[in-house]
C-alpha cells in the first residue's frame, strides 16, 4: 500500500489531465466530467489518508486542493483563449501533484519533510483558489446565473474556512482566534459586496480579493507565531499597495 501511495502523486495528476481533456473533447458532458473529478479527488485523498473520512485532519488536507480544482475548473469556462485555458489546466495539474507529494512525505516519509512545507503550499493554493472562485463567482453574477447575495455568503464561508485551515496547518489554532477568523471573513465579505458596484471586470475584482487573502492572513500568522518583524510588515504592505495600484491603473473601466 505504501508503494501505491508513493506513485499516487504521479498517477493522480495524469488522471486529472485526462478528465480535463474530456472537458475539451466532449464539453456537452461537463457535468459528468465534474462528477468524475469530484469522486476522483475524494478517492485519492481518502486513499492517501487511509480512508479516515471522519477525522478533521482528512478534511483539512482535502480543503486546499478541492477549492483549487473547484474554482480553477469554473474559471476555465470564462477564459477566452484556448492557450490560457491550457495554461491554467497545466498549472492545476502540476499543483495537484506537488500537493499530493507533500502530503505523502508528511504522512509516510516524515524524515524528509521540510518544516512548514505543507502550510506554505496550502496557503499559496488557498490564495489562488480564492482568486479562481471569486473570478468565477463575479462572472456568473455578470451573466445572471448566480445572485450576488449567494456569492457574498460564499465569500464569508470560504474566507472563514481558509483562516481556520491556516491556523490548523501552522499548528497555532486556539479558540481565542475565532474572533480573528470572523473579522477577516467579515472584511472579505464586505469587500466582495462593495466590488459588485465597481465598473471593473471580474478578473480585477477577484485579484483585489486575492491580494487581501494573501497579505492579511500572512501578517496575522506571522504575528501569532512571533515571527513578525518591521521588515515583514513593510514588505506585505508595500506588496499590497503596489499590486492594488497596478491592477486598478492597468484595468479597463466601463
């Protein structure tokens, strides 16, 4: 069984690539491919985690990659060029493999595990997943498929879950941090609600949200881990300002 789990980070991404090929070759069956993907990801995670579905650890391990593939797959339908679609698919497949590799090393080859490797890659995946999810959400609202109140509600639950996962992955969770989780979730939710009134494209809105999802939790976890320095604060604040200004000034306003 260990050997089967060892090759899973190489085999599972190939299976994911085949599923995405199905999306391209038989797009009319997209619901079928989506169900196959969901079952496949759940099965792979279950096998890697020894089928411990009823543990919090299983769902915490599953959360980043599930959100990434859910949001990334949804975003595929709104990309205009085939090249950008292929680029996103390659990125999703590679990140899927890298994440499974990290999970395997953590669970079965702990002596090879690098400190904070899984928390760091999980945080990156969650941030990008947030970008994809909200880009897809704003796009669905634009075409009248999903109401804005539902996207706003999803923003609250996603940002809450992301913060809980961050605390869990960095092993810094305490009940007193519930207020921090709530405050960040409320901030992201309000931002999502406000951005619907901006005359900007859904990519712009989702990028602004991703900036908040990256910078604010980073500062919070560094502070809780007593690793926050003046240089870190300056770096993240400067990054947020530069990225926000770049996105806003280079975007087309309607």
